[in-house]
C-alpha cells in the first residue's frame, strides 16, 4: 500500500467537509467582522464592533439578542428533561415482549417523519385560541399562541409530541445492546426492578445517554420552525428564539454582519454546554 492511499480514500469526505463546513464557517466569521448589508455594494470592515453591540445593554441589537437567548434557554430547560425521561420510559415499555409491539413502535416514531412545516401549521390551527380544536374539546379558553406561559406549554408539548419517537428509538437500541445475562444475574442476586434499572440499565445506557442528552440540548437550542409557525415569537418576542432572531436579522433586515456575530455567540454557548455534558458523564465514569 502506498503512503497516499489512505488520503485518497479520505479525499472525497475532506473535500465535502471543506466546501460545506469549513468554507461557510470561515465566510461567516469574515462576514461578522463587517457591516454586511446584502443590498449595498460597500461592506466596510468594522472589526469586533458587531460583537461589542451584542454585549452592549444599551444597543438595540444587544437587547433583542439577549431576549432571544433567554427564550432559547427557557425552551431548552423546559423541553430537554421531558425529552430524556419520557422517551426512556417509552423505550423501556417498547423493549418488553408483548403482542403488537412493532405497531406501537411505529406509532411513537411516526410523528418524527413529518416536516416542521407540517407540524407547525397543523398545531397552529389546533391550538388557535378562537377556532382551535384543543380549546373546543377540552372546554378551555386559553390563548395558546399569544400568551405566556401557555405559549411555552404549547411549544414544548408540540416538540415533545414530534420528536419523542426519535429519542425513544435510540434508547431502545441501547437497551437491546445490554446483555440479558446481566439482568438475569441481578435477579438471581435478589435485585428488584428499580435496583436492576439503577445498577444495570442506566450504566449500560451511559454511552447512548451522552449522545441523546447532547443532541437534544443542541436541537432544542436551535429550535426555530415551531416558534416561527405557531407563535410567530408572540407575545412581544418572548417566544422568539435565537435562531429565529438570527434568521430575521440576516434574511429580513439584510444585516448579515450582525446575524453572523449572533450565530458565533450562540455557537460558543452551545460548545460550552456540550463540554459540560461530556464532562459530567466523564466524571461519573471515573467514579
């Protein structure tokens, strides 16, 4: 084998990674250092001024950005625990042996195959405060799309309904990889169901748990479609997430420099969150 053979096999991937990852990241960083209005030919270099505006409480962009970051944090904190615990419970149920379990697995996973546009428009009408079927059948008079906290309950509930199946399937795959002999040995030692769950199931799911927790945090922090289609950021931008604001700033206001700076600040927070997740599970492994 020649010395360049491995690099020849890596070349297609590296080319795609460079074109679709490294080049956009580099261009985005370059854009964030300019006053980049896509409608104007002149795009003056401003250095870190776009970043400084975001951390200036008195600036318009700064106040709007941190309000959006707060909305992103609220949604992430509210949705992630549910999207970890509930899919795990569903996976435990689906891992049992009972008649028709494949049908139930398909039913739980089915909503995830829908696009965000379908989910958003469907629930926008179901949750409408005036003509929505949710209020009609529950006998309520709640403005699910224009008031808080009902708007947050609606966004979290819709997201859980939509994405629960994916996490459940991943947990189910992890459960099926745990050797059955470990559970049988624990039963011989007199361990009950809760004890087996803590001593056998959770340790066996640790690699899967790291992936699911990290992926769920990243997905929740990047929530856009549900907020855009269901609440439109109402009321008063309280449900407008960071990604929503970035898209609006760059594509509607044409201020790509500020939008790029917002993107890199958000990315920095997500990198820290991912590092904390890996750090927590690594420390548990050491103990």
